[in-house]
C-alpha cells in the first residue's frame, strides 16, 4: 500500500510523463521529425510541468487552502492556476526557445495568450484532481471518525442498559425469595442457592457483549426454577429447544428479561396461573426464539410493562441494526414474543 507521499509523486510523474508523450506523439503525427531537439523539448516540458505543479502544491499546503470552503477556494484556484500558466509559458519559452532551439525569444501577446490559457487549463485540471483526492480522503477520515464515535456511543448505551438490567432482575428475585421464607424455609434455602447461581452467571455474562444461547438458557432455567418454587402448580414451563441453536450468540440477559417480563406481567396476575413456553430453532440461518406466556398484552398500557421490552428492542438495534427483529403480539389468548437474531456462532 502506497503512502500519501509516494502516491503523490507517482501520480505527478505518471501524469506529466503521459502529457509529454502525448505532445510528442502529436508533433510526430503533424509532420515533425523525432529529433534530439524534440526529445529535449519534451523532457523540459515534463520537468517544468512537474516542478511548477509541485511549487503550486507547496503554496497550497503553506497557506492551508484546505481549510477554505468551496466558494472561497474557487478564486484562489483560478488565480493560482493562471499564475502557474504564465510561469510555465515563460520558463518554456526561455528554456526551449533559447537553450534548446537556440532562437531569439521575442514576447508576442497574440502568440502568448493561447499558450498561457492552455497551460492554465491544464493546471486547473491538475488542481481539481488534487483537491478532489483530498476531499475524498478527508471525507473517509470523517466517516471513520464518525463510525468510531458511533461505536463508542453504542458501547456506552449497551453498558448503561446492562447496569439497568441487573438491579431490576435482583429486586424481583429477592421478592420471590422473601415470599418463600415464612411459607417453606427448605424451599427458600434451595431458592437462595438458585439465586446465587443466577447472580453469579448474570454478573459474568453482563461483562460480555454476546454469549452463547446455551449459556443464556442455563441462566433462564435457574430463574424459572426459582419462579417454579414460588408459584408451584400455578406455573407450567414448556421448552422446545433445538440443540443446534445453543452455539448461536446473542446479547446476555435478553431471553431472561423477556421471560421475567412474561411471568411478572402475565402468569403472576392470573388467579389460575398459566404456562410459559420457550421455543428455539434455526430459520433461514437465523436464531428464532418464540416465547409464549399466558395473559394479554395491552398496547395502551405498554408503559407499565415496557422497560424490559424497550430495552430489548434498543439493544437489538444497537448491535444488529435491521438484521434482527423483535415482535410481540396476542395470539390464541397468549402473548407471543418472537426474536430473530442473525447467525453468529462460537467455534
């Protein structure tokens, strides 16, 4: 990969050498012989052209023309290229006419004007290419800078969401255990052991951006065991998990949040209890997770149950953009939550 300096000089040499060759071919085609004088004239055109272009570039860098916007840059480019055209004309006339051809040079405005204009146009094209290259390069730098800034912002948002999830989860779990202490101390001890496992795993997972679906389900199963102890016959748990889905990666605590939300705002509010079903399969190379819970999702009261759901939607958007999807609907007297996550697996 060329550095900017090497690329600049390569472009200069190739560009002016090509121009000198084109001039030489034109002279030969119009009847001029390929003489020593013509070769030296073309060489002088190459050297003069590249020297004046480089001097023009030094002025651009010295005066920092890159800081100007286009309306302020245009008159500077026009004036600079006109001066470059005049300088090249006189250098060419002195070197070629006097030193190479050995003719006495006499200034003639009628002959000089078209030559100066043609050189001015040539340097105008050079300037446009030079500034276009730098504009494109600077645009890419800004784009990379913006992408890095956006990535840092997304990381901050994700960390913020994780910090919000853990206290929310702990609070609800402690409430579950508190309800068991007086009713059944033995079960309460088992629940504390389960909670310990859940907390340990959730803290470890919270430090990761993505985790295997299998690890997430271990946490979910511990949580469901805790809730099953609390609700007993009022909570029925069903699972239909494709083993091949366990290596898919997904954001930590995402399934647990949805399950917790379903129990808290669904099953726990029904006198007769209900059923929570978790299904996972691979569909079109994506991880498809469907969670059913008894109850009814009221869109008009989503503010009461929306923290976990909104959190899930935001995390999916930050991590996957439009490649992932989230949907929650009422279906057959149950709440159906569907997640589609792009394929990312561990080795």
